[in-house]
């Protein structure tokens, strides 16, 4: 267990106020919550602290009163659903307790930024902006993109038009909805793209510009709060492939998981053995969500299918369908009710 993980669970969150110039009290207050990731990484050395990230971008002092606290110092491949719960609870507590905060920025690794952002999109119960950012290059790399992304994310969080749009992901001067954004390249800095629906806006030298909003339910309109929730349902993702004998899918079901997401072929179609196994598993009371390995286009279900416990993921990719199913299962195991949640979130 990493030191960052232990500190997160123990609630040992460090609070540091970055020194501000005279007159900065008129600027919006933005809390940066550092979780680690490439933006804080230094190959061969310890990750940077949250305060070190802020101090490396002196231009922040002209944008906002920046406060920083550390949640963890881990790569996002080490993030777990327990981290998601703790982070959501921390942000909700912070926004409830401190009305003077204008927005939140979370620095995060890019490997699982999509999942964390979408989880927060569904569980933060406040209209003030929550923005995730990170980087593709380490803090010591030539032309590191972390400082620019952090500055841009703070500018978005401080913008009065950013509220009420759900959780945002900001990198490479683009603003994306947590629901729609995908990481699309293993190496390039323009990796985060909302290919099917488009970015919400951009950040230019003269300001923040929004051009659309997310139409699905989020934040205060989404699922009920996580109050009292100490653990999330266990939901694996099982990939289909040519010649699949469905042994992995059946094995998960035999372990008593709460639900399963199947990464299916185009349109949610599955191989013959997987199709039989899905029907059997759903009939025994374990909800199964069909998502597609194809990057764009909806998986379309039917009322009959939902009644049988087989849910269509719509345009959510498998890893985000898993996030939504985990939260939906806190409220219902009925296929029709879960399908309605997928249709609106």
C-alpha cells in the first residue's frame, strides 16, 4: 500500500496556502487537490508535492488565490474505486464547508483520468466547477505540458461561466465534458478528445470560451449522494473476442459479482457462447451491460432486453459504463431501472 493511499484513507490531507501578492484577495479562490500522476512525476525521483506543482507556475498568482492540498501521490494506474469514493467525499465536504471557494482543480494521471472524472461528474453535489487536469510528459521533460495544463485548468475553474456544466477535463487548451472525453493516443499531448460530440470549449490567450453544454444528468441532478456509502459494488469488464468460450464471464458470475460490463463487438453484438452465457447470467439476477469496443456510435437495446437484465450502454465506452453501473447498483438491480439510468446519464 502506497504512502499516498494510506494518507488518503487516514484523511491526512495537507493544506497549504500559496503566498499571494497584494490585491490577490479580489481574485477567485481555487483549491487544487493533488493526486499524483505524470504531471508530478520525475523519473528516478519522488513525485512532486502539490505545493511544488503550484510554485512551478508563478502565473497562477494573477489568475486566482490558489490553495493546495494533497490527496495522494500515486500514478493513476493505481487508482481504485475506494480512491474515487474518498475523493468525491472530500470534494463534497469541501464545497459544503467553504462557500468562498469558486472551484476545484484535481491534478491526476491520465491513465484513469476518464473514470475518475466521470465518477465525480455523477457524484459531486455542487454546481461550482470541478476540473481535472494532468500531463503526458513528466515534470522534468523538455517541453513538459503539465505547467500549461495546470494554468489553463485554474483559469477554467475560475471562470464564472464554468459552473453548472458538470465535471470538466482540461488539457491542451481544450475543455471537455467528463462524460464524453476519451484518451486516444499513448504518447501525444493532444490525446484527450471528445470525438463524437466535440469539446465544450477552448482556452485562448484572451479568455475561456464555451460553445456547448452536456445534456445528460450530472452533479446535483444525477444519482443520489454517496452519503453512508463505504464501498462500491464489484463490477468487472469482460472483453468478447472471436472464438470466445465465455469461461471468463462465467467465472466472474460464479464469484458473485454485483454486475458485469461486456466489451462487445459493434452495436453490442457478441459471440455465440458469450450470448448464451449473458442470457443465463442475467436470468439469474446479475445485471449485464453491453458496451462496444467500437469508439463511436450507440449500443441500442430494447425494452424486452432490459426486462431480462441486459442493459445497453448507449454511447458510453466499457470503462465508463462500469462506473455508471457501479453507482446504479447502489439504487437498483432491476434491468429496466438501470437502463433508464443509462439513458439519462
